[in-house]
């Protein structure tokens, strides 16, 4: 069987490489940048899900556990990039779903993650 190369892959092609994106997401799910989030602190007294949270309370999210929660992920310890093509197709790295937050989360996420996570191809790496 012969494969014909129609053109070299360029950075602009990455958006169309859906399975590659799923592999990156699944890799970050199993191996986030760190096991815990950066600390957050309550600026004022508040109630969250019926629990009183006093001003000054620090919150550290256990990302490692969150990404392996069997309530959110089927076979959470298995590497299954396909989950981002089916059951978690709308899940992205911005952390809006809160079952998947490989970096930061919420509307004030500071990183341009599309830029950070887009694989970069060295120019003319495979070209003559």
C-alpha cells in the first residue's frame, strides 16, 4: 500500500487534526501540569453549595483527583482520547466545565491556551 503526500502539514492544519487535539486533551487529563491548582482565597464571607466559607479561606483544587473522578469520566485511569470525540466532545482546556481544568479555570483564565497548546511545527523540518 502506498501513501501519496499531497502537501506538508502546516500549523494552519492543526485545527483540522481533531484526533491529535483529543490526544493532547487526554494527555493533559491524565498528566496535568501539577496535581493541585494555584491557591484561591475567599475575599469575603460567602456560601458555596450550602457550605459557609469565611473570608480568607484558601482553596486548593486537587486537579489530579478531579481528572480521575469516576462520576465524570468512564474508566478514568485509562488513556482514551476518543472520549473527547464522543462523551466529552464539548470539553475544552479553558476549564468552563470544571471536570477538566488542566491549567486554570473560569472566565478569568489568564493563559491564551489555544496558543500555548497548539503544537508548533518547525518550519521545513521534513522538507528538502
